[in-house]
């Protein structure tokens, strides 16, 4: 093995040496070459060599020199080739706009030369670039057009690239059958030209596509072919990818022995290689295997490790699989609340991935006509020459000369008339300016009224946003119960045991929605409170019931020190404020923290307090809490999301009821939110 590696290094060094020697030879020849088309052709050969060794900076320097000489000689082939190389270099630098601009220039020159192969070469490069950017329709059109020519002329290297581009584009547009067809075509060509890496890539792609299409036996066949083809010493990442995939395919047929063999090998191999992607895939697959074999503890360890890695490397596809496996794991153990947690995360991520996926385009893609617009392009290239020739005859034509003099006279007349009109209209302009000033004053008043109305609408909008957010928890919990039943994750007997809790969540949601509808009905015309006397202790009890499940999940201690006392305010508004404060206290409390609700008489007014021993608020953030314009929000201790509007709308509602709200907080110690409200109607 050492002898083979030594031989490979020697051959590689010899190749690099010979390549550098050729570059040096071309550079010397180019120096003594006359300024003619032969020098351009030799320069293009040098550019090709520099591009091959990825010396793009030096290659671009010679491209620019070649373009200048080609322009001087009017050598169209040199312009076409140099533009094409410039586009290739910009593509490598991810400079899309300059790349496309130079591809189009090159295409124009190739059309002028009637070089169909050159046009096809450019179209294929454009196709590859557009497909990589996600512009699949344009990419497909260009690649299909190029393939027709490559096939006729048996250009296998170009065909390999074009077929692969098309296969990727069809896969991205969910046309799996077409993707398989062109991967097979790419594989056949790559076998002809003995492209080892290309053969491995196409074979793996075919296996992946069969797996997606649920043809697991065929997927196994091609995954095993990849393992036979790859070099264990050089294709380590590919081997690490294939082993867990192959094990997962055997798992589809409950062939646990073979699945275990490949999955165990894949786990050990990827861990030794330090390959996070492969390790993540292997951990998920092994977790699934052990879950099916009822080895719950081992499955839990593997899935938890996979969860950490998936978040670290941001692999959404494997993270989604991990969530689904966690649902199955916790349902198997009877931890239904944990299953609800993972199920919510599963659907949130699934929606996010769906938004990020590219739309599906039409399958009826027509190739680009490579000769379309040919005459127009050539006319554009010759425009400068036509303009130059036109200048020579301008002064020799007397009719044009006399016409120009007449036009000048007319222009002077028009200028004189315009000056007279301007003088006449000066007084009119002054009068219009006075009217404009009056209209501006009127517009200012109207603007102030509009802003006032917009502020009222914004307050209402924020209110509905907060209340709908509060409804989400109860409704999401109900949906999670039903989804578990729908997916057979729990039995009907287990579901019946959960019916009381489900009923309570439905009652809470119904009560909150009823209050919202009644309140909004009375407030549609004007945001004015409808005060009444009500018992604040009842409000506390109702709102504490809404968070019982979250309190239990986070193992928070909830202490009720409220007492029977009456407040004179809009009951619906106060209910919204109290629920927001209690929900926030739960959100920012950690496991084992304490939340205390209380009320007392203070100088003839009701002083309400919601206190927690949670994470607290930093001094710089306290000022942002009640500011609607800041829209300040942070995630909770379990990554709970907020709208950033709750406390600002709470402040608006409290102040509408002649009260005030404030907070005292110390970071990592806890927070106290106080509300002061009247207990009796104000005297007239």
C-alpha cells in the first residue's frame, strides 16, 4: 500500500511539473509572438492551462489582454473564447451577473461565427449556473438545447456535465422519473470515459432517487454497488454517507440483522472519521432500529445525541426525522406530554422546510433555439461600424445642412416665446404659492387626524394579535391530542384517559374566545372601556387555570395569595392584562422556579402583583418592555416564542382604565409586575 501511495505521489508531482513546464513554454512563446491571430490562439491555450490549475487571477489577466488584442485585430473567435473564459472565472468567484453578461457576449460572437458547438458549450454553462442558483426552468432549457448538439457530435465530457445538470434540475422540481432517467444517461457516459468520481456520484444519486420513490430493493442494489465501487482510503465521506442509508433501506423490510450490521458499522466508521453529517444520519437510523427492537434506553441516548448534532450543523432534513422518532419514542414510553412537545416542533420545522423548498415548475420544457435572434445579434455587433460610416456623408448633403439651419431658427423662436410666457406667469405662480401654503396647513391638520386614527387602529390590531396568541396554546394542545390519535401513536383507551384534560383545554379556549368576541363587539366603533365592579380573585383563578399544563410541564410552583376584592374597570381588558402577565411569568421561569399572584388594598386602590423567581430582565431591556414602537421580544426558557406586543398593549389597556403598570426586576433573580387600578367609580 505504501508503495502504491508513493507511486501516486510521484505521478502527481510529474504531472504538475509537466503542466507547469507547458505553461512556462507557452508564456515564453507568447512573448516573442507577433501581434496577430496566432498570438491570440496561443494566449487562449495559456489561459486554458492556467484555468485548469485554478490560477484564476493570472488567467483573468491574460483574458483581458487577449480581449484587447482580439478587438484590435477584429478577431471574432478570440473575442468569443476570451469572453467564455472570463465567464467561467466569474462563475468560480460566484459573481453571477458578470458571469451571465460574459456568457451572453460569448454566445453572440459564436452565433456570428456560426459555431454551433461554441453556442452549445455556452448554453450548457449557463444551464449549470442557473440550476445552481435555483432557476430550474431557465437551466433546463439551456441544458436541453446543449445536449442535442453534444449527442450528435459524441462529446462525452460535455454530455456528462449536461446530463448531470438536468438530473439535478429534475430532482429539484420533483420530477423523480426524469431525474432517474438522466442520472442513468450520465452514468453510461461516465462509464465510457472512465470517470470514477462521476460513476460513484451517479450511482449514489440513482440509489437516493429509488429510496425517495419507495423502491427500496432497487435502492439497496445501487447503494451496494457504490460500496463496491468506492475506494475506502479516498472516498471516506461517501462511505460514511452510504452505510447508514443502506442500513435504513434494510430496516424498511424488517431485516434487522443486515440493518444492524450496516448501521453499527456506519456509526463506528463516522465516529472514527469525525464526520458529523454521517454520524447524525447513523445515529438517527440506529435510534430507529433500536426503537423497533424495543431497546428504548439505547434509542433515547442515540436520538438525543443526534438532536444535538442536527442543531449544531443545521441539518433540517435529519432534524425533522429526529423529531418524528422522538414522538414515537415518548409515545412508546407513555410520556404523552413530551410527545406533544416533539410533535409541535415537528410540524413547525415541516412548515419551515415547505416554505424554503423551491416551487415545482412545468415539465413541458422546450430547449432554447440556439439560432434564435442570430441576425439581430450580428446587427447589434455591427452597429458601431454603421454609425461611423454615417458620419462621413453628413456634411456633404446640402439638404441636411439647410434643414439644420431652419431647425435652429425655429428653436430660437420657441425660446423667445417661452421667455415671454414665463414673464407673464410670474404673478400667477406667486398666487398659486399662497394657495399652496393654505392647502399645506389644511393637509397638516388632516394628517394629524389620520395619525390619530392609525394609532387607534394599531392598538386594536395589537390587541387581537395578543389574544389570538393566547388562544394558540389551548388550541395547539387540542390539535396535538387529536394528531396522536390520528397517527395511532396512542390507543383509544389511552385517549379516553386524556379526555378530561382535552375537555378542560377546550373549555379554556372557548371561555377566552367568548370574552374576546364580547369585548370586540362593544369596542368596534371606539376603543373606550366599559367599567364595572368585579371580583379580581375570580379573574386570577380563571387565568391560572389556563397555564396549569405549562406549569406542570416546567415543574413550576404556582402560589395563589389573591384575596376577594372588587375593582372598578373594564373586566375584559383586565382579564387580557392578567393573562399576559401570568403567561410571561411562566415563559421566563425555569424548572423549580416560583410564581406568586397577589392583590391588596393600597391607598384606596387595588395593587395587583405577579411575581416570579425566573431569569429576570436586564436594566437596558426594562425600558423597552412597554414601548410599542420597539416591538421587543425574547424567547422563553424553553424557546417559547412571543409577539413582542403583550406588555405594550397591557400598558395601553391599564392606562385606559385610569391605572398604571410598572416592573421591578433583577437579572437571574426574578421580576415583579405591579398594576394599580381604581376600586370605585371616579367622582364627577
